[in-house]
C-alpha cells in the first residue's frame, strides 16, 4: 500500500501512524488544513505535525494555507453546528485536495486522521473521502474507524509521551463557540 495520509494535527495522528508503522505501512503525511483559524493556531499545529514526522523519518507535505478560499467554500454554512453541513463541506475540500495530490504523486490509497477525533462525524468523513476519489479510479479511500482497537487510548498515551500541544477546538473559528 502506498498511502497518503491527510493529517489534521499531531495528537490525532500519533496512534494512527504507530498502527500503520507496526504493519509496515510508511505513509506520507499531507498537512492541508485551511480551515484552521487563526493563522497562529495553524502554524502551531503544523509545526507539531512536522516535528512528529521528522522524529519518525516520514515525509510531510505542506499544503497551502488559504483560509479565504476555505471561507468561500463554506459560505452560508457558518451557523451550522459542529458535525453539520459546514463540517461535511470542509472534509470534502480537504479530502479532494488529498485525492488530487495522491493522484499527482502516484499514491494508490488515501486516509484521514480526521476519523480519530471524537469531534468528527465518521459518516461525513467516509462520504467526503469516497467522493474525493471518484475522479481517480485507481485510488482507494481507506475508510477505517481509527477510534477502535484501542487507538483512542493509545492516542491519549502518545499525546502525553510526546508532549504535544493539544488544541481545545476543531480548528475553524466557528468551532470555537463549542469549546
């Protein structure tokens, strides 16, 4: 398996990456999160992901931070609750970019660390991932529930062991009202 893993943050990535490495799958990480606000928060999360990738000797690809484009994509959905239509549109944007990059770079599978977060709707992530690969028939979206098999507990342990910054909200300015 040649996997491009969309990575939202280091805490959500740790147990998933460990799981993959234990199965001899060395993913490339794609940090594409234009939803994160403010820019300082984005940089903190990106730096934590990059630090972890370097520690493990994994490639990390830095996607563009274009928050204005993200705002245009979710226009009209600002008042949606967490796990609502705004989140689905956000996942579509991020996973479509992941699928595009995977196609460009010759990957055969994509997955998302978003599916490890208790703040996220797994069905929305699966829908967005499956839609993202439609233009690329050779790609597979690995629709795994990354919260099972002890991975949520392992995430908590790895977060502490690595001393990662652990954010208190999903990322966008609209999710801060739920924190």
